């Protein structure tokens, strides 16, 4: 289950240092590795579906690319990090997330709502921080192997060891799915063929003042292919059979060094990622390279008896290049490649004021410059926390700011798979969000059970939303954001119960209002609509019962989603809104005293999947478009295309 009952659990997200969650003014949700072991979870993308208010939205039924959405907001607005280092950005949002295996995860920390004061661009909907296993505290050896009835197979290996004064963690994960399944009989693979290898190596060491420094590297290689069942590799890039094939190579290097100063915390952080892809979408070739890097110095020190001051200086850059017109300069007769390079220098300040045991105030601000769009972002925030004397009631109120630098290569995937040139409005501005929340936590403990109930009201308003428009006459994709706004608000309630008998239960319900407002040029009336794939109700639940005498645990969990607006065409026979649906799973785990666990179960008990995710699969190259104007499209995805399936696995842990 979650860590609800570890009420003194520490958090790092939002402060760059460990604090007790109950002492932090910003509400942070924590989900431990044990929580995700109650289900057949292969990677971060699978894990997100088990968290209230979050979705792993599948952007394409053919290649299986997905992003992470917080409170129904597009994945481009969510910042994903590993150990506090940002890893998303550009095409990494689409193809990098499945390469984070659960074998390296100690816990996942989540801040919902604008959080750019500390983390800068992209932290609009919130922040998801993957905290990896500490080499000092991790198991000596951990192995997890599993097989599903879809013939998916994976093996994860992790080992912690000591080398001199340093502690190390090495992890390797391999995943394969090589069978062409077509249960809906549209002659396209339901899920892409995938072969993936992920390697992770982390080192920690302490200086003479026992302050911990760390450095890690991660490598991902993945090859995925989705398309017509008759497609073979030698047809790549031709019009003989339609397929989407992507080969990804991604390398990340990150570090956090605590400088050897006795009374002051001064940390030097750095990170670099190189993401390269070689892809064909039908006949369209798409080779791209994206590099992201940052260096950051953070000063943290107590000022007086009640103030905890943090000051940071940051430099980030983004480099992007591809083989299409998106990065080609033809102005003034030029005919040359022109990669996009963006620089982000920034400074931020945050102060936590511990008024007394009952009251805490947090305030901060960030200034960040954007060299490509020559904009300056200002991101203030304010938070207040009240805790009752008996520590059973917590109230948090906050106002935060988020911003995002327009990234045309992920704002609309169609832009970089259609071969069209991209035009940016001269007045393109940073997307800016202002949000507020009111959070209440009630803890209950008696002879029969203990519980924690958390309720949260939230509101976010987004200005300058980027809206792509296709100009078929000019054969360009135009981006502007002068007259587009977003509104996101709702109520989230989560409850965890642990009974005296070996029974635990959790549930989370998210009621959501999510709208986009837009006014066309030279028009007075505003038009509004719900975003694609954004439910107005999302719920998750889980029940766990343990038969302690025989070492057997039964887990039953699932999710429920309300209808969502779908991406449909004019004259589309499919409904504009998806149906209500629930995906439920059951798992049985047998634990032995020697560290071995055997588990198995069924995913998607009710065999839920979209009946027609692809429009006109019989004509993927649009050779015979009819009078109705319908064209080939593979974006009608409100649920995973995997139906009911069984799984079996074995896990070994040596402490």
C-alpha cells in the first residue's frame, strides 16, 4: 500500500533536502515501491495509472507513445525528475518514460499544482520526482522476473555494494514483447512490438562532515514497431505496408555534490541528457537529437531561530535537431541546417519560517530568462501550514506559479511527423499558470484501525496556451498563443485505512473541471471546450488482505474513469465522448522466509479496451479518401489496448 501510516516519512521534492512530510508547508504525496508491487507494473508509465488524479495517456495507438498527465492537464505541463534532476523535455516526454524500471524506485513523490518557483519550466500541472534506491540502505541483491499471457517477458536485476568509502547501486532491466496481437481485427498490432534495455548506476559517498553526495548514470535502448500485421523490417519507409518504427537511445548523467562546509549546506548539482531517435511514421523519416543540460548551485542555511533560507543559481540549456523542415533555415536564400538552441539562466529564493509547532510559512520566487523567445518568467509562491497540537489535523493553503517554454516538437506530435515547416508567432509568449489549493489532512487512530483522510480543493488558470494551426496552402504548422486560456479546478479526496486485522484499504477520487477558452482573431465571442482525454471523474482503489500464517497476500485494485472528450474528425461515426470504464486487477503473492516471492494474477479483469482506436485502418496512406472526408487516424485512445491478461512472476530479495 502507500506510505500513509509512515507519518514521519521524509520528502525531498520542493526543498532539495530531506524533511519530514508533516513539517513541510507544501503538500507532497508519497508512494513507496511496496505500493506498486500490488500490481503487475513494469515501468513508470504503468505505475502512474495507480495514482489518484494522474493518467498515463496513450498518444498513439500504433507506436504506444504516452505521457504523464496530472489532474487531466496535458503531459507537456508535468515535470518528471529522477532524484531531483529533470529528465523530461521534448521527445523524451513521449518515449523516455517507459524506460524507467520499477527496480530502481524507492518511492515516488508528487506535488500537484504549479511549482516553477524551485523547478522552473514545465512545472505547471505539477512535479513527479522518482527517488531511487539508496545504495547505503538497499538490498544486496534483488531480482524480479515475470511473464504475461500477452507473451511479455521482463527481468529486473539490482545490486547494492560498497567500494571503499563509496556505496554503489547497479540495475539492469530487460523487456521484450514480440508477438503481433490483433484482438479487434483491424489488421494493426494492438500494442507495439518492443525490445528494451535499461541500465542504471548510482554512487553515494560522504565527505568529512558526513554530508551525502551522489552521482548516477542511466542508459536506455529501445526498439518499438507498431503497424499492419504484414509489415516486416525491409518495408521500413515504404508505402508497401504502414508502420511506425522508433529506435531510441538515451543517456543521462546526473550529480549532486555536497561541498565540505561544516555549518552551511552548499550543493553543486549538474545533469546532462542526450536523446536520439531514428524513426519512420509510414513513409515519413524522422531522425532527431535532443540534449538537455543544467548546472545549479544551492545555498541552504538557517537564519536566526525560525528561518530556513534557500538560494539557488541555475543555468539550463536545450538543444534540438531533426531531419525535417522544423530545424532548417531557408530565409534570405539560405539553405542550411539550423538546430534550435535555448538557454535558461535563473535565480530562485525560498524561505521556510517555522513560527512555532503549529504554524509554518513558506515564500519564494524565481526569475528565469529564455533566450529563444527572449522572455523573462517571474514565479512567486506562498504557502501556509497549520498543524494541531495533537498532530492529528493538518491544513495547508498555497498559491503557486508555473510556466512552460513552448516546445513545438511536443505541443503537437503531428508537427514533426507530417514533414511540414513550423512557423512561430512573433508574439509567442511563455505559457504561465497561477494556481491555489486548500488541503486538509485528518489522521485517526483507535483500537480497531488507523487512517488518514486527505481532501484537497485546487484551481489553476493558464495564460498564453500554445495552439497549433495547420495552414494547408502554405504547408506549415503555425504556433500562436495570444488568445488561448485554460482553467483547471476540482476536488481530490484520498483515504487510507489499516485495520487491526491484516486488512488495508485505500481509495482516491478526483472530481475535475478542465476547460480551454479561445477567441479567434477579429471575433468577439469566446469558445470553450474540454481538453482531449481529460475525465471529469477519476477514481482508484485497492484492497489488501494478508494471511500471515501462510505468508500469502491478496491484492485487488483498479481505476474508474468517466467519459472523456475524444479526438474525432468531422463525420466521424465514433462517439465524441468515451464511455465510462473500469480496469481492475487481482494479484496473489506468496512470500517465503528465504527472500523468495512468487506472484501471479489477472490484469484488466473486464477486458476493457477501445473497440476502434484507428480510423480507416484499411487505407493508412489515404489513397482513397471518400466523400465523407475521413482520413487515417490512430489517436482515439481512452484506455490501453491490452485486454484481459494473466501474469506470473518470481522475485528474490537478499538483505
